[in-house]
């Protein structure tokens, strides 16, 4: 082969290699198209993962418990079919008001409602308490309950707020007031603020939470009748925040050693308190001689009328009388009872005193270390504690209630840990109807608190 032919072959090979290095427009288009498809598929998968992270629930029952668990664990939820067949579908005013309270003590929460209010999507934020600049003024959050929310007692707001407070980033100082703020017990099963103060808040001592906790009753009020307002005002100060609650082992209920109570009258004669106390002591002194009931008489709260003809005019709120009793055992177990006069009256103080005393004896006879109104608080704090097994003794009648059974199911959905149940191993015949509940703590605790 001649030298010229070798040169031409080399030129052709170099041209071919250069052509291989330069990509064709068709290859570029194919690569861009495939990359676009991969990006769409990746975006769709991310959207599917976002939908799957929402825990799905239906119905309006146990709404506050699920919102509490969502806030404590940081897991978003979606609640659908909220009263879809009712004449007033969707969330009630007091449920919406409770969500506003959650928003005022957290930072970064995202809340979405459907047009009809039958679907709620809640993505919780960080529990900040009453941090300055995040809804608090002067270190205090003032939360108003309007008149249309006057179907539930203020304890319906206070107990969930007290459960959230130990896991807050800063101190909690919330004042709840308004025309719908009812401080007495109600017919819907809400306990009075006196029972919250004397039977719910002392239970936090079992978890190492006991300092700077106070519930102040600034204005007493009762459930109003048609066309009236309540007008109560309470203040919850909770300044003891912890990293993790202590593991609880409460197995022995002990013996009832003392009974305390508060008889309260709003806008009526103070003699009603004396009549309630006399009848209640007549029933309880046969069992526990150490029985003392305080008396509290206050005027009816004044509610502004907001009238154009009389801008400074005020009207009296609802009046009534009631009794709150708390029994304490030798092992610091609490049992409470609450009875108040209905909005329309028609019941004597003697009937209130006798009914409340028998209600307290019935709760003590159910057994266990806690009664039904404080069971949710104890079990939730145990589930949020350190990664250890806590034990709590409950009566069969308490454990079999709808609220406790559903709480166990919801805790399993949020934390993935189920409760263990076994019979009490004591030889005492009075403890045969008691069950020991074993709860494994999730170990999340207070994520906003600094670790030393």
C-alpha cells in the first residue's frame, strides 16, 4: 500500500472517531425525554409517600385524643367523615375552638379543613408553650371561648393542655375565658375545674413532674340555659418541663385515708353549700372520718351586652351550685366525683350532696389505682415516657370503657406498641376484678428541650 493511501485511511478513522464523540440531536432528545419521565415518576412517588404518611381516621369521636397523640408524636393525621349525615355536618364550634388552642401553643402547625368541615388534615408543629412572639403577649396566652361553645366544660380544654405542657419548649401560662367558659361540671361528662386541680394535676407527681403547677379559678360559672352566657375564667400555669417522664409502676391502690371537697355556689345563697356539705358528710363519715369539704360562694359573672343603646351595659351570667369530692388513698391514688345543678334547676342541694357522695363511693368500688376520668392522662404520659415498661393497675369496669379501649387502639397506631394485659397477682379478694396494664414508652419525650 502506498503512503498516500495510508494517509487517507488515517484521516477517515479520525473523522469517524470525531463523529462518535459528538452526540447526535436525536440522542439528546431521547435522553431528555427519558429524564423527564424519570422526574415525573419520582415526583409521583414522593406524592404517594406524602399521602401514605398521613394516618387515616374517620368520625368525630375521640377527636381530642387523636389530635393530642398527633402533636406529641409529630405524626400528621387526616380525619374524614366528621358528622356527614348530620343537619349540621362537620366540626362543632367547640372542636374548632380546641384546634385554635392547639395552634396557639404550637409553632409550625398546618391545619386544613374541607369546604363542609367534614374532613380535617392536621400536621403538628413544635410545642412552644407561651414563647414571646409566637402568639403570647407578656408571656401569657389568652384564649377565648365564645358563647356557641357553651356545651362543654372548660376541663375539656384544660386536661389536654395539661398533658401537652410537660413536653413544651417553654413554660405554659394560658388564661381561658369567654361567654362559653364553664367552670362547673356538665351533663356531657366534663368534670369541674376543682376536680382538675385536686385529682388530675397531682397525678403528674408520679412522673416526676410536680414543680410550679397551678390552676387558678378567676371567675366561676355554670352551664347556661337558653339565651344566657357562662362567663367563667381560669388560668393554667405549668412551668415544669421535662425531657422524659419517669417510668410508672403503680400496682397497689392502698386504703382511702382522707376525703376532701369543694362546695361552690355562684349567684345564689351560700346556705346551699351548707346543705350539700351536711348531707355528703352524713354519707361519707361512716367510712372515712377524715372528711373535710370547703365552701366557696361567688357572685354571678357579669357579661357585657354590647348594645348600641347601652355600650357599658352588663348582664348576669348563669347561676347554680355544685359539689366536687376527691378521695386520696395511702398510696396517693385519686378518685373524684362531680355533680352540679342543671341549667334549668329543679334539684335540691340535698340531692346534689347525696348523689355526689354515692358517685364517689361507686368509683372507689370499681377498683384500680385510677378512675375513668384520669385514666387517659396516666396512660398517655406512660406511652410518651422513656423506652421502658410501665405498669398500671386498673379496674375491669374502667378498662372496659369505650374511651380506654379506643385509646389503646390509637396508641398502637401512632407508636406501634400495643398494651399488655394480665390479671392482678395479689391474694386480696378485692383485687380479683383488677387488670395490670403494661405500657412500653416510645421515648420521644420533649423534642424542643435542650439536652445537657
